């Protein structure tokens, strides 16, 4: 089953999810150095999809 790059699961960063599952984003990058990915590696993810509240 293929992953859908447009539907970010709870607890994941939308940008990281899309960049991990959409090969077209990095296709034209020199050596795979995507500025957005490098920024995330250095500074972390600024926003994540909130997880659902757990009863337990």
C-alpha cells in the first residue's frame, strides 16, 4: 500500500511527511540538499499535526 503524501498522520510534521513520500520534491536538488530539509535537520520541526487525545 502506497503512502499518501498529502494526508499527514497525527504526530507528524506535514513538511517532513511530504518530503519523505513525494520523490518529485528532491528530484532537481543538487546532491539531495533540500534547503527546507536542511533547515528541519538543524532547527527541528516547527509544527506537527496534533495527535488525538487518548482516554488512557
